């Protein structure tokens, strides 16, 4: 890594372009840059979630996910490069099974609410869904590997499950949508 980040303000983006990892330049509003930005925003929101109280094993798993997301951003930054593999997706499947196993079955939709940690996990879920849409859009415009799309798809599901876990960790439960509630 050396001196790669020794100069942050390069002024090379003043014309509305940015450099990709392969040395090429692209417009800052390209679909690739949108996807990279959404993944970066997701990673930042997971960092915010990590400021909350949670079980230690969950904290470590989220830190691993942050590293995965940094690798995913790297993959998106270098056209044709692959960093996210089937093993990354399988790890999320395992986490989904682990955390979903002790949760009660859902009988109603839930609101993105409850404890602060659960609410932040819901924000992560929605940002993850946006990142997924951006990756799908990129895949329609350029050739990309399947695993990044699969990874964020599983991760958004995991963030939903973790919001439920975090509500219970805080001593609460799911906040159910009341379909019969009167609205004025």
C-alpha cells in the first residue's frame, strides 16, 4: 500500500471524472461509480451500526462483512476483476441460518423500528437494497460477475434478520405493522 494514499486532494476529478482501479477514468455519475458509492455508503452505515451495543460474535461478523464490502468496492472499481466469491455468499447463507433459527415466525409485516441498533440495521438493509439495484443496473450495462449481486441480495436479508435479533438483544421485540390501524 505504501504511499498510495499520501495525497488525497489530487484535483484530477475537478472535470467530473474519477479514476478506476485499472487506471482508466470514467464519469463520476456512471452506473459503475453509483454502484461503488452505494456499497461505500452501506459500509459506512454498518460502521454506524457497530457503534451500538450488540453481542460480540455479531460485532465480529459485521466487521468481516465490512471487509467484504471493501473488497466488493474494489471489484466494482476494477472492470473484470473478481474478489467476491461463492464462499462469501455461502458465509452469509450460514449467518442467515444461524440468526434466523431462534427468531419467532413472522405473522405480520414489521416496521423498521424498535431499538436504535435495530433501526440502524434497517437503514443498512435499505441502503443494501439500493446497492443491489445499482449492481443490477451495472450488470445490464457491462459484464460483471454474479457473486457481488448475490452477496448484496443475501446481505439485505441478513440485515433484516439482524434487526430482529438486535431488538431482542435490547429487550424488545418486532414492531408489527397494524394493517387494521385507522389512519386519518
